């Protein structure tokens, strides 16, 4: 019965429902891919974020640091990674540890489903990094965000991925409660000048339960990290989501 109920560590009905939903929602077509290909071809270099960060003192205006935030659609991420590799492009794939494909519950290691996908992406020469949603997860689970961050990094590193970079996930709770997941790090103060030591409070709309996170930024080096993808210095930022 087990193989019929689960696929690579995920409930089968969850996977099938997600595939059906994503098939309806995908809107990036051949014309969009052609435009992206032309843009990437026009660059002198296309590199993962980690490489751009390591070379940040000598970045040039014909270099593209390419990243994909793996929100929701892990199977399309694999397809994109294969397309990029076929055309000689390398990029960064930021895996979201709170999305449906990552695990069955809130604790435990990543699913075989996502690990197989990440293995394929990394095997094509791309960087694997963490799409950081630790403050949101802490508010939802009533936990310490640093504990969550360390736990997720440990899971991925134990599998063999050398994770040294993150990018903050723009969760809806971030907009509702006024914070950025990167505020965990001393190198990433809030651009609007909000108190880096403030308390973030969530009231569950159904149960009325209160959870809170008291920010206390720590250096990224404490977690074996070298960079946050949105903090590369004086660069132009282009996104297909705004």
C-alpha cells in the first residue's frame, strides 16, 4: 500500500493536486523563453550568485548573476536547469524550505522528491542555495528562527550540497507584519530603517493564538554563509515577478 499512497516521501494526492494546479498556472511560454535566451546570450557571462559575490570587487556591466527562487514549481525548476545547461548557462536555485514539496510535515529532513530534483540541478553545474523563510516558519511553529535556519542548512549540507548563500523569501506574512526574512543577519538591516531588535507578533486569525519573534541579528558567518543574494552592492536588478 505504501508505494500507492506516497511518492518519494510525499503524499501522492498532494503531488497530483500540485501538478494539476501548476499546469493551469504556468504562463511562461516559448516567446518568453526566446526573449530570455536573447538576453542571456547578450551577456559577457552568466554565472551563479555565489560566483558573482566572490567576484564582487571586479563585477562588470556585461555579467548576469542568474537565480531562480524555487517557489511551488520544483519540477519546472529541473526543466529550466536542463535548458540552461544545454545552452551553457549556470545559475543559482534557491530552494524554499516551507513549500509543499519540501517535506510532509513541519519537521524532519527534506523529501526524496525535492532531493532528487536538487541532485539533478546540482549535477548540471548549478548552485543550490536556501530560500530563507525562517522568521515566517518561526511565527507559524512558535520556534526560534535561528534554530530553523540551522536545521534546514544542516539537512541540505548533510545530503552533500555546499550551501553558502541564501535569499529572503517574500512571504505574505512579511508584508502583513512588516519584516524581511533576511533581517536575521547583521549584514542585512531593514532598508526602511526599522529597529533591528524589534519584536514581530502574529495573532492566528482562527485560534487567536499569539506567537512572537524577537529579532537579534547575527553575522552570516555564524551559519557558514557568505552572502544574501539581494545584497550584492551597486547592481541592476531585473525580476520576472516585479
